C-alpha cells in the first residue's frame, strides 16, 4: 500500500462515515420497526426459505461440546442476545427471528453436516456460526452449493473471499499491520521474536508480520511454532532471553496460551517493564480468564474491540450482555464480532426488502452499522468489514486499557499483495 | 473354497439382510441428506470390519486405525484437489495450477510426490498400498519383537499423534489443520450433486459388502482359525511351527487396507479430508464402533458403526450438552456388560429364539454356539 | 565467542536450558508416576488419567477461591492444603471407580482402556456442565510467583523449583511406600505372584483398590501442581495423555525407576532439541525417537523379571 493510496482511502472512509452517521440516526436502528403486512411473505421470500407471516428462522452453528466449546460459548451468547434485541425492537421486516441452534462438536465434518441440515432441511435464511478456520473451510462448499449466507465472527488469516460469507471479524492484515506500525513508532521497536501455535492462522499471520517488519527495515530475530496444546515453553523463553528482541510477537492459542504466559512470568520476564514488550493478536478478555490477569499484566493486544471501550454503544452493549448472561462474564473481540452478525443480516434484509440470499448478498456491500459496540463499521465489497484497529494494554483485573486506535477505518485486504 | 460355504445358512441370512437394508431399504425411505450421512457412517464400518479381524480375532488392538483411514483419505483428496486446481480455476493465484493452500504457502511448483496423484489409477493403487506399507513397517518392527497387547496399542496411538502433528505442521504440502478442502469433481463428474451422492452411496455399500466378504473368507479359512489360536495361546501356535509374527503383520496390513478404502470413500462422500480424522480420538472411536457391534462379528461391526454414529448425531441434535455422557456411558456399558457387543446379545438371546421357531436352524445355532469364543478367552 | 553469543551468554543458556530440562523432567515424573503405579501394578490402562489430574486442578481452584473469600490471611499456604485435598478427592474417586468398574475388568486389560476412555468422556462433560466450558485461572500466592535472579540472564522460576520439590517429595514418598511399608510389600507381592500373595493371606482385592486410589491421588496432586504452569479446563487433561503413556511405556511398565529414567531421557532430549529447532519439529523428533527405540526394545528401558 503506497502512501498516496492510503490517503485516498482514508478520505473516502471519512466521507462515507459522516454520510452514514447523518443518514441513519442511531435510535432509528433499534426503534424503527417495519410491519410484516407491508412485506407479504410471497414477495420477500421467493427461494423457499423458512419465512412465515410472523417469523423467520436463522441458524446458530457453533461448538458447544468438545475442545472448542471454551471459545465458542461467547459467540453463541452474543448472537442470541442480538437476536433477542432485534426481536424486541420489532424483528426483521416485521418478523420475529427464531433460531435453530446446532452443535458442531468441535468436529469439522459435523459442522459441514449440520450446515447442510440447516440449509437443506430447516431452510434457514442465514447462519451465524463457525469459529475456527478449519470449520469454516469445511462448511464453505456447503454454503456455496446450497447458496446460504454465513456470518463468521473470528479474526482469521484471510486468503478467502466467498460470496456466501460475511466476515465480521478482522482478517490478518487489518489486525497485524497497524499493530506493528504502532509498536515500531511509539515504542521504537527494532527487533521482533515471532512465536505461534503450529497451524495456519499463526503461520500466515507471522508471515505477514515478518514481511511488514522487514519492510519497515526492522529485524526478525526468531520465529518458532509449537504444536497445538503444547504446555512447555521454557526452551523458547530461554531463546527469547538470549536473542533479546524488543518485541515478542505471540500468536499462541488455546490451552497453550495459559501455559505460555504463566511460564513467561515465572521465568522473570516482567511484561510491565516492556523489555521485551509483548504484543499478541490471540489473547482476548476471554482467554485472560484462564490465564489469570496477574500473569499477563503489561502485555499489549492488537485487535478491533476491547470490553473497556469507552463509547455509548459499547456501554449499552456490555450492560445488556451482563444483564442477559450474568455479571461475571467478559466480552472479547470475537464475541463482539459475533454480535454484529444478526444486526448486519437484519440491515441487509431490510435494505433489500427481501430474505432471499441473493438479494441480501447484493445489499450487503456498503452497509453501514453505527450501533456496533466497536463503533462505526461498514461492509466492504470483499465481504469483510472496514473497522478500526486498536491496541490495548492488559491490566491485572483481566481487562484491556485502550492505548491506541487507528484514526480511520482500516481496509480489509484478504489477499494482500506483497505479503504472501 | 466354494463361495456358498463362505457363510453358514444363518450368516447368509444376516448378510442378505444387511445388504437389503443398505441397498434397498435405506435408499428408498431416507432422503439424500440423511443417506449421505449413512454413507459417511458406513466408511467407518470399513475400519470396524478391519478391527474385528485384527482385534477381535487376532487380539491385536490398534489405537491408530485413524492413521490408515487418514492416509487413504488423503490419497483420494490429493487426486481430487489436483483435479480441482486446474490453471483456469486457480488463475487468481500467483502460481496457477497448484492447490490453493500451496500457493498461500509460497510453493511455486507442485512437490514431486504430489505429481503421481494426477493419475486416478495411481491414486487407487496408492490408497491401498501406502497404508499397507506403513502397516507392514510398523507390524514387522513390533511383531518380530513380540510386542503386543497394551504396548502395541500405545505405540500405535503415539504414531497417530506424530502423524497429526506432521500433517498440521507441514501445511504447505498437506493443507495443515484445515485439511484438503473444496473438492469438486472426479474425472469431470461433479461429486457434490445429489445424484452423485446416490451413486457414491451405492459404490460405498458394495465395496463394504465386498470387504465383509473378504473378511469372512479370512475368518473361516485355516488362517482365521490360526488367528484365534494365536490370540488365545500364542506360544502354542509358535511351538507348532507357525511364524506368528508373519500372520500378525498380514492381518494388520489387511485391516489397514480396509481402513484406507473407508478413508477414500469418506473423502469422496464428505468432500474434504482433514487431520482431525487421523489423530487419537477418531482412532479410539473407531475401536468403539467395533466393540459396540461385537468385536467378533463382521456384521456387528457394520451395525455398530451405524448405530453409534446415528446415536451421536441424534444425541447431539437433541441434547447437545449431554451427548458425551451418553457416549461415555455407552462405552462403559458395552465393555462391562456386553463384551461381545450387539452381536453377542443377538447370539445369546435372539438366535436361540429363532432356532426354536425354525427347527432346521437348530444345527447351525448349535454350531455357532460351539465356535463362539467364551468371554474368558477375551482375557490375554 | 561461540556462534553469535559470548561465552557468558552461552554458558548461562546452557544452565537455563539444563534447568528447563529438569523442570520438564519433574513435570513428566509427576504426570507418569500415578499411571506407572496403576499400570505396573495392575496392568490397567487408565485413559482417564488426565481427567483425574484435572480434578485435582479444579480442587485447587476452588481452594483458592475459598481462601480468598474466607481465610485471606492464610492464602499464602493454601496451596499445600489444596494439594492434600486434591490427593484425597482424586484418590477417593479412584477408589470408587475401581469398585464400580475396574475390578470387573482385571482379566481384560485392553478393555480397561476402552472403559476408562468412556469414563474420561463422562468426566470431561461433567466438568464442563458443572464448572463451565471456559478455562479457569487459579490465583497463586505471591511467594510462588516470579523468579530468583542469579545473573543478568539466569532467572530461576520459583514455581519451577516448587514443582521439582513436590516431585521429589512424592517420588520419595512413593518409594518409601513401595519398598518400606507393609502395604508396599503387599503390593509388590501381588504384582509378582497374585495367587501366592492371596494364599499367604494378603487381601489382594483391597490392595488393588488402594493402589488404584493411590495412583489416582498422585494424578490429583500432579494436576494441582500443574495449575502453576498450565491451563485448567474441562479438556486440559487430554493434553498430557500421550506424553504420559509414552513415558510409562518407555520406562518399562512395572518399574518405578524405569519411569523416572525414561522421564529424564525424554525430557532432556526434548528440551535440547527444542533449543536447536522449532518446537513442533522437536516434538515430532522426540516422539519418533521414542517410538523407534520402543520398536527395537519393546520391553522399555527397565523391566521386572516376573513369572507370567
């Protein structure tokens, strides 16, 4: 991306943003209920979806059993909350949303199987679901074959752009480039140690990170991968100590995360001293619950949403979420992205005046959502979201404190030229 | 051996019943969506049939059948992926003509060991041969040194773990944790359409029936009797002048080949292959299918694979949060109360009943009773 | 200069890497000891071993909550109480499981493997239903956090030292029980010749039950100790299972000394290789080497000569 280009994009962004804000007053989003009688079922549903005069059925497809249940619980809660809120505010085209929830069981063929059931048997109008890339890759041919619409919440490696998926999380470049720019500008970081769990997302992300670091003229002093579920990180911590990087760039996931941060702290690396500084893109507030706030105090995370964001939308969202699911709960990046799914779908349907997937797809690019807890977002032609990237500092209470956010929305670029 | 002597009369009935259910009943009453699921379950039955031979009859418990299932599936997936990755389909890639995941991992040409998978003939041979060779190496090394029982189980388990880590780690060559996805056509024939799924289902069932016949042939041959003898008193067989380890290697390879066929059919029917079918968990689940059906019964294996998977799907649809309880309970119940599985229940309770109703079945039932292995013999 | 590093750096790293190897070693011993006792004594394959460990971890978690809430002044020592509780809770569950399940399966060792796998599924779902699907963070007392700085580069993690101390204590305790106490003599007698042991008046059934309980109890303590370095969640137990089995099998099933020797070999090999190559590669190579050696020497490193 050249400077000229990005300047151009920013202008467009700002203009669109202002226009968006002016045209849709925030309250109208919640309050302006449409009447079902104005939209006869035969007209809004020409493709045989599960739509009646008063209801429309959607699917929720996540793992609630198996190893991924830990991560996907929050997404299910967010999606249900969004659906309930939409129903309370009058539904979609005057119809109440009903959902059918299916369990992917942390097993990819099960995801494909259940996706097919939702689309073929239940004729759902859209599906909110999937978490891991592997599950998305497994259901993708099903959605393309039966022409369904999937709202996928997780930040992921990119390299994909399906007409049947709206990606409500960030793709890798959105998350990575802004963070590395920030750390090299404000923290004067020159050398990086890249670390990740051994699978596609960390590897692709680190590849983008490495390219960008080298572009900035900085150095990568190490790049390491450990199998998923690995619990012993002493050796790599020693290597980090030896190579003395300015930044540890960590993309460790799952149970390994807990082990990594506990052992890092025990080995005498105090992240609050920022030498080395730790920057991660894989630890949300959800993960901190398991890691323990005191073990990750002082680390920086780069993503698009933190629970602590100080804006009216987010305050309202956090309050509603806690009322619905309990005070103890924390909300991470993916949970927020999952919350966007039902809203973006509702808006696309109402803009199209139809539940038909083809029309919803057509209506989606350019859709703007002001009430998003993360702030204003817009759907790009490539089905990803324009969104801001933020850096947060982990606090001992398990929350992030916002230290930086990009001035403008970052353009999603799932097939980044020069980063592959 | 004369084919009619392959099964005794009641076994012929059983075989015919299973064939009728799978080939006539299911396709006529179940819609294509569920039928495709049944087809998927039946691919596990290939593994279970192999396990009946090598575990039930041979006493060799492998916790690594997922390795062979996966290898077979990956061979098939490689062929299909290459076919899907024509230069036209992949023109947006920086190197058109190679699978998409290779392009993402900066591979600029097809690795040499992928090349042969452009040929369907080679692929079909590889599906059987590659897993068999691996099984041969593992078996040769372990059975020559008389490793058996629990040790063998744990080592095969470790190999499954190693293979999973390797596949996930070498994502440029294997597709990593996402596996090889988005498979479309077989020699230009779209495998995703409903009609293709019907055809694949029938191919699958016929292959499975074929595998059951082969297994039955092995079971009733002299070799099959030696196998049981080895399981119960290995030393005596050895002292009688037989080379025990060769027999074990053979039966292990045969089971591996069966699993691999299942894996290949799985890829064809499900449309992708991923490392999650190679690891420890699927491998153990496959043992459970055989255990539930009855570790000594080939038909039981087929029924076990169907029933357990059907239960899994149903439970996880109806009580998603409870299905692990049900599955765990099923494992324990089968092992503790019905070590011969459903087939054991059948031959203990149902068969005598049939025999009473149909007197000329009496002889067959008696014969079956006589050859039935007593529970005690299951002990090592 | 050695490579890119100065002599001081290099020797510090050698020391640190040695320490990393030692902590991995104590983790392996702790994981494997309980399994080695059960497997060695009864030939039972306890696939639910990981879940017994996680039970201990959950006990520790609830202890930490309890002490934070009601006895904050004693928070500094809660970990010891938690470990003792973990031992008894996991041990008690072990005794119950033995009574309900395992004792019916002694003659079918391969079947214990399947039945305990079923048990592990049930326990996992139980943890998930009761304690929630998310991982929980166990708060540690302050004195267990941080490290002792020896030089600029060398920091010795306190919790690493603590795990080593626990491992040493438990190993000595087990050695004492097995080789000095009456109970231990009974256990060994039963292993060597069950019929004769019964004939001379040893209650072999009771010995079995208690041994199984002991093995599970040690798993509980291990789980409790691992809250310091790993994660606590419904499926976290699965992370340990392959390593644990390999350590036990590699050591030669019936020998405690073998288990320790094998834990030492595997941990040193793994941590040395991890230093020279990426973690994934090191892991694959370690596992391959172990499997390779086991194929050549199936009886493991050490074996007991027993009459079968």
